[in-house]
C-alpha cells in the first residue's frame, strides 16, 4: 500500500502502525486471510484520492455500494470477520466496523474499532471505527460521508462515565494501557485504550453546534401504562 498510494507513511507513529495497521485481527472475530480480497475491492476506489482523509471518506461512504454488505438483525452472528461479511452480506454494527477497519488497513490507513458495552438511555451497545487522519484519530462509520456521526455523538452525551459498562474503549493490536472488560470466546484478552473523556468532549462540542444551551441537560423519560 505504501508503494501504491500517496499517503505519508513515513509520518505515521510506529505505535499506530503496530497497533492499527499491521494486525490481521480487528476485534473479537475469527482470524482469516482478508488482506488481498479486501484490497482488491477498495484500492481501485482510492487511486484518485490525494490524501488519507479523502480516502477514508471515499471508502466509508461506499461500503454497501462496493460490497453489498448491510446492517441486519437477521445476521447469522454478531462478530463476523471481513470474509464472512463479504460472503453473507447481513451483518451487525460489529461486522460493519470490522469490515471497514480492514478496508482502511488494506489501503495503508491505520484504523481500529471503538466500542461501548451499553448505552445509558436504552438497551443495546455499539461499535464504530476510528481512522488515523491528519495526525490523530477521527471517528467514522460504515456508509457515512462525514466524521463524528451525529446520532452517536448524541448517545455518547447521555452516557454515565462512572458506570464501567458505559465507558468507551478503542481496541488496539498491542498493549495500549487497558483491557476490554469482557471475555473473548477464545480466551484472548483485547488490549484497549479508554477514550471516554475524548468522546465526551466531542459530544459536548456536537451538542453546542446542534444548538443545545450549555446549561441544559437532556432528560429521557420512560412512559408506561398503569395496569388499572
């Protein structure tokens, strides 16, 4: 990728290369030999891109168009690897994120999965992607045309960082100072970086841009019928 594409590879921090570009696995998926089949799909898409930023947005915005893969509750399992996703098409947000990370790595752009175990205001969790762009990590998602997906920023703003399950972790391929707090099926521990504070800052900035006054708090109300 470094020989074929114009990104400034010499400027990449070695730790970023080792943790988010070289590893063959992304999250908790089964290992597979994904690099050539994924590169064959995505390298042609970015040949005219001049920067890594342009390439990230080009790839992210065309994921379903390029692969036929889409989010579905009918997926066979949540943690598909890239080849399973390309074959089966119906995936979870984890399957989407794993495939997007592999797509970015296949063109020489460091990328990693970011994960929260549970939302505060509703059941369910989520995974998304960070790509190394312009000297730092930028949040991007499957089929999105811009960084910092609005609905994720809104949900992050409702998290309670005092609850361990509501802290946000970026998963790395090497020891980055923490461990993802759940059991991987094969017994492997996933090293991770706690990025909760950074995402809360991003969320606060998003709320301000969206017009919510800084002295206001979003309140979620659960309305239920009384039995009588």
